[in-house]
């Protein structure tokens, strides 16, 4: 007997019906000049060899290179039969593409030919974040997973060098990894990790050792409330961590399920310097000299004036959760990727933002008709919605 996947054939609450109807109404809009793909986009990284291309991880089990100028999406790295959750470019001279997968493995491909290479096996649950680094001229791969482990690999041989876990065993699903540009050297890296608990942890990694950084608390330091073994500035899951600014003065920016993005000050021992109240789960944040851009579950990109902290403009175009942001063209544009299967680009120059604000006001008055683009076939089925909720860790909080 055939089984229907039409969401209209399943019991749904009035709220879920309303959400589905709203998303269906938005699905054809052309805001952000969308490049439309056929599966959910879960992660994105810039192309280190091109200012016009990015790499994306897809739920269809592939990594794809997308060129914004030509709108070419033909270079696809295939192999996994499960969603690819994360992507990184590295290996010798950046010749390899890596994809962290829901099947617990990390896949690799030759960047030029797309030929499948080594599979890295070691995680006992799905891989959520991957990062390519160099220490002492040796190419390494660092991965974090739902098994609460951080694994350091030799990118060339696949050898597992270190497996790191939180000493207090309170760390949950790894969400993101970043390298501290100021504290790291050619021979030693300081890695920062975020997870589905609110704590941000730091790790010191060299070719001879790897350990968690636990700030000691001496008798005099007990009077100092900032002496602590982890960075705790959010109430719940921290989905994204990014360092911004010059290496000598780089602060840590965070995006959290508590509805905020924050700037954590290096000079103040990683305490909160700025807070941006996005209002719903924040999946990502990017920062320029003038602007802070936040995005997440509410589908919007919010552009904040960095000088005043005030909301300047809301870019409205995606019709499902936005999963990632990347700055393009010297910080003059920002790209967004979403589980709605689209990649969109938005202006960050003052003229672009002024034009966008004016057009949004005219649309509200009904003076501008929305242009439509053909969306991909249908929205998510009820089964896909349940699968995605697990994949995105929506219920960690």
C-alpha cells in the first residue's frame, strides 16, 4: 500500500498549518537573487581560491561548489547517502574538500577532480563541525561531533592523533570550532569550541600534546569573578563562534539559541561587551567595520549598526531557517544559506541598505509587486520536518 508524504494528510495544529501556509506564500520570492537548489543547505565556507565562490554542505549527501557570478553549481562532491553537516577546505596546498557527515564519518575529495578520497572514521555519532589547520607545517583536520568528542587527525594519512573530551563530562553535542588567531602560533594552536550546552571551551593543541585549557583559580583570584575554566555568557546552546578584527585585537562573536548574538571581549576575559537581541534562535553572526548581521530560525537577516547597536534593516526573503552567513567582496555583501534550499546575497554598502529599506517600505504600502521565482518542488514533508529537527538539534534547549 502506498504511503502519502503530503503534509495535508497528517494531523497538524493550527499553528503548524499557519506556518506552512506562510512559508508557501514566501517560497517564490526573488529577494536576495536566489540560487535555487534541490536540498537543504546545512553549512557553508568560503572558497579560499576565489572571491566569487563558496562551498556548501547539503542534506542530499553532497558538498557543492557554487559560483555567485556565473551562478554555476555544477561541481558536486558525492558519495555519502546521509546529510553532510559541515564542510572544510584543506590538505596539502588546499587540494582537498572535506565533508562531515551524519553517517559519523568525514569524507574527502580531490578539490579539482571531485574524486573521492579517504574516509575518516572515529566518531560514534554524527559529525557536526570540521576545521582544517596547520601545525609545524603538518596539515591537520579537527572534527567535533554529537558524541561530545573533538578529534584531531593527520589530514594526509587519516591517523587519529588526539581525542579530546571535556574533563567535567558536561559538554554536549559540538556545534562549532574556531582557531584563536592571537594566541595561536605556527607550532601550537588554541582551539575554541561551542556546544549544545552554554559553555564555550578552549583547547591547546601541538604536535606533541593536546589538552583542555582550564584556568587555575588561586587564593587571590577567588575574589575575581572572571576567573573560570569555561566561557559562560549565554543561557543555552551556542551555535556559532567567530573571531573578528585584527589578530592583535580580535574579539569572539557568538550566536546562541537564547536569541542573542554577543561580542565577548578578549581584554575583559571573554565577558560580554555587546549584545544583539535577535529574538529567536541565532544560527550565525558576521561582523564588518560598520555592521553586525544576525540570522537564524526566524528566517530573517537583521543588520545592526555597530556604532549604535540599533537595528538598521531586516532582509526578508528566506522561507525556512537560515543556517549560515558569509561575507563577500570585501565585506560589501553577505551571502546566506538556508534549509529552504536557496543561497541569497544581500548588499551591505550604505547605498544598498538605503535602497533595500526604501523598497521594503514601498512593499508594505503595496506600491511594489513581488517578483516570483519558481521554487523547488514543495516544502518539507512531515517526515522531513522530524528528521531536520533532529539534525539541527532543535530540542537541545
